[in-house]
């Protein structure tokens, strides 16, 4: 499969936007919390022990979150490319 330069530029652009956006996410997420945390706080409910631990964790620092976010991005991108390839083969089989 040959990749066009415009797709490579788009992927790099998305990754850069993700990296910059992650900085702003950490600036606001840590002190203010998310909607679930605020709802639990308003209802005076304490967070319990987790039922299981995820194999990969975003952690509390920038580089761990960046690495896990990029890993997630690559996994989703690969899944989409595999799905598109399968669908293309099915379409070619129907047309022949």
C-alpha cells in the first residue's frame, strides 16, 4: 500500500494537535475534575476500590498520557485500515 503525502501530513497534524491539546487537558482536568467526579462530590459519594486494573494506564503525567494516547491512536488507525481492506476485498469480490 502506497501512502500519499497528504495523508501523512494529516496524520502528523492530528498527532501534533493531540499533543498540544493534552497540555490544556491536564491544565483543566486535574484541579476541576470531570463530570462524574463533580456529580459524586455533589452527592457526597466516595469513590470505591476498583473492580479491576486496566493493563495500560494514562497516569498523572504528560508523557505517560501522551504515550498511551498515541498508542490508542495507532491501534484505532490500524483497526480502521484493516476494516477498510476487508471491506474493499468484499466489494471487489461482489463486482467480479
